[in-house]
């Protein structure tokens, strides 16, 4: 007895599943990017402040951290950086070298945590056996 396999149908089903997976991974990556760009809190100034993290903000923070690492800084060196206090008032506030470095470390840690979470979700999508399993995977805020 010979079993007939409809290979065209199998290929189409596999292609549809892969397309669904690709769409889900793109949506998860977009959510990750959104979360990166929304900003973050830091207590580098002694109390919680909100820091922006759009691309330009990230570049400015990297430049400020780099500046704080240069040799022969004056003892009273500070750099102004844009952040909002608990009441939502945005201002350029002075940061010491240690404070701006802490903000930089916290920003990097948050981005890495979000990227690692996104990669983990993408792996789950890749291993999903069917479209229902793909659809069950959703973005969630990773644990701190």
C-alpha cells in the first residue's frame, strides 16, 4: 500500500507558519524598541528621576559618560543632563561623574535586559509548533 503525501500542501502550511512566526518576531522587536525608547528611572541623584532614552538621548548620555571618564577632571566637575523629577518637571540637572556613570550603567542594563528578553521570546516563537502557540506569545515586561 502506497501513501500519497500532498507535498504542496505541506510546503504551504510550513510557509504559512513561518510567515506567522516572522510577523510575531517583528511585532515583539517593535515592542522591545518601544520599551527601550520610553525612558527609565534612576536614583543616581539621590531620589528617583525619569531619564529619556530616544536615540539622541542615548548618544548624549554616552557622550556625557565618556566625558566623565576623561583624565584630570576637576574635583567639582559636573555635567548637565535632562531628566524629570517625581513631579514630572523636566530640567537640565547637574550630575557628578559618579552620578552620570550610574545613569549610564542603569540605561545600559535596562536596554540589555529588554534585548535579552526579546531574544528569549524570539526563541520561543522559533520553537512554536503551530500558529496557536505562536499567537500565545506576547510581550511582557522582563523581570528587573
